[in-house]
């Protein structure tokens, strides 16, 4: 069940997801009591997704598909990928 949901933020089951755009990236971050994870894509939205432990952390892996990037982010947080809330603005990430 979603506690909050907007174009840029969503939360459920103790996990908060925030989407934002910087000068060069689309960035989706997840925070929970277990830690953090981030998925980044270039601002044009066509490049591979980069999974990081934090928004500014070193890249751990790259994926073409959003589902695979979400799987890795969920693994970093120790939850099922289905537990990750995805804000509407981030729903089109991936190739």
C-alpha cells in the first residue's frame, strides 16, 4: 500500500522513492531503514541505467531494462523488487 504518491515521490512499506532530474541525469533514489540505492540514466532518457549504492556513489552495474535495475536496487535494500515504490515520473526509465 502506498502511503504517499506523486509524480516525483512515492513511499510504501518503509521505503521512500524520490525522482529528480539534474543537469545530466534522471535520478531515482530509494531510502529505507536498511540503506539506500539509486538508479541513474542520462537526461535524454535513452542510455543504460546505472545502479549505485547512493545518488553520488560509484556505479555498481549497468542495465538496459528498468526491471533489472529495480531488481539490483531491491537486492541492495534486502527487499523484493515488488516492494519498491516507483514514482510516476520515473516509470518510463530504461530502454
